């Protein structure tokens, strides 16, 4: 149930990408009705003189939290979404890892039903199974396959219009045709988990792909004579680059380079798996065993990093640590991913936008969260 009226006053607010001091925001019927500076029109419902009000965070790539994953037979939806909401995420994708098409179809259908009834969910992100074995990372090699027309159609049908994004390797047989079909159906396509060279990546972008899944991870490193997909994405203004800003997946210097080389086109993601918010120990991602040590998940055999335990508020802090201006770091967790998802109404504080708001304290920790003007979280 939406609050009919909400007035917040704060030390400053990120209004249309600019930090405005001594700001107030009035919300009516779940939307932002007015924005101002100085004395608010009435006594605020919340007075936050030391806080910064920012747009709710948007996560394009998240698998789970608190011991549960969206791939589970019975995902703990409310716990997963509640955990990430407490860290500022007001809208997010449902990311599913690689599995056989027969296994994916019922998972996609179940996720589609949840998406249809939950405004927090942007749609479904299929991270596989159309991935390259050479850069599979923490995906079950037995599940990987080429994107045949039959497989694509079955997943589209199961998604009932709720497929948001599909990650695929463009060098696979039939990949360019699959990109064209997915884009025709309104699905965004990401290049990822791929051994593609720059030419193959450019062909994918020309075919309609608009994202690069967790830039630098799951792809060949950039070489001065074999540039690979990363430079192709950096040089293409149509492409948004995901980045896992946990200080582990991408070094701070490389994160800084990404943000400077593609201003306004880097989307911070969590890629959080079931261990997010949980202690170190043994977990699973899809069909694979994972060991989490000091917060970093890896396949139990000591191999690839297996997702993360990241939250978007921490990703913003890491981006700032890497040298990003606060405004740019906040946009990378809000407006940039919102645009990439085809939701320019989200991720911004402006009149008539949904009242998705986060109050950050001086340490950029989450103090309070609202979605559609309804309080989701308040720090104790």
C-alpha cells in the first residue's frame, strides 16, 4: 500500500545528477511531486540533516542472498529482495545461471510469475546457457550450448514477456541470429562469458547487443594486438558495461579506467549469489559447489570466482575509493542501469519519477530506503 504523502528534508540530495544542498522532496501517491531547497512547505515526515538523499539503486545482475538463490526450487523471494533493499536496491533483475533448457523453462516461468506481481523486479536475466566453455567461470560446463532457434523460442515463451536480458557468447554458432530474435522480442542482449575477439564483439553490438556482462571477467584480457571484447564495448557508445566493484573482480585502477573511459555507461552490479549476507562457508551456485573465504566465493575446487557477496551500497563506496566522483558512482548504481534496462523513469530524483529514494549517511552507509514512497528499511 502506497503512502499518500511523504515529505523528506535532507542535508543534500542528488537531483537529476547534481548534488543540491539543503534539499527537500515531496512525494504523493508513490511519485515525486515536488523538489525544493531551503524551508520545506510543511513539517517534514523525516528530517535528515546529515544525510544525502539519492535515487534508489538498480541492479541488473543479482542471483540471490541470505542462503537462497533465484535458481532454487523454492527461492526465498522476500528474504533475498529484503536483504538487497536494506542496502539501497529498490529495483533489480532476477539472474539465473546456466542449466539445461529443460531445467530453465520452469525456473523462467516461475520467475516470470513473480515478476508480474512484484514491482521490485525488472525482469529475468539469463546468464547462460549460451556461453563459451573457455570462459564459463562458475557455470556448469554440462549445461552450456549454442543458441539454437528452438532453445531461444522455448525460453522466450516461458518468460511470457518478462525476459529482460540474456548473456551470450557471440562466437557460438547461431549467436547473431539469436541476438536479432531476442532484440526483436524486446530482450536486451549482453556479450559475456566469451572468447570473442573484437570483431566478433562488434558484430554482436551491430546485431543489437547493448551490454557487456561484468566487464573484464569471463572474457579474454585486453592485449595490444588482440583487443578482445572490452575495447569494442568501451568504444561503442551504444553499449553499457557492467562492473563488479568489490575490489576483487576488478582492481581499483581498472575500475577507475572503466569509469573514465566510458562515462555514463558503466553500471555497477552485485552479481550476488546465495552467500551474500551470510558467513564464510560452503554454498552452491547452480549445480556447482562453492567455498566462500573472507567474503569471496570461489568454486570449491579452488577455481573461478563464483559470483560475489557484494551489495550496491558497498559497490558505490568502492567506486569512490577508486577515485570516481560521488555523483558518477551514484549514477552508475541508478540512472545508468535504469537506462540500460529501458526504464529511464527509474534511477533519478526528478518530478513525476517513482519515489524510489535512499538516505545515505556521511560514510555512504544506508540509513533509510523507500520504494514508491513506501519505507522499506531504516537503520537501527
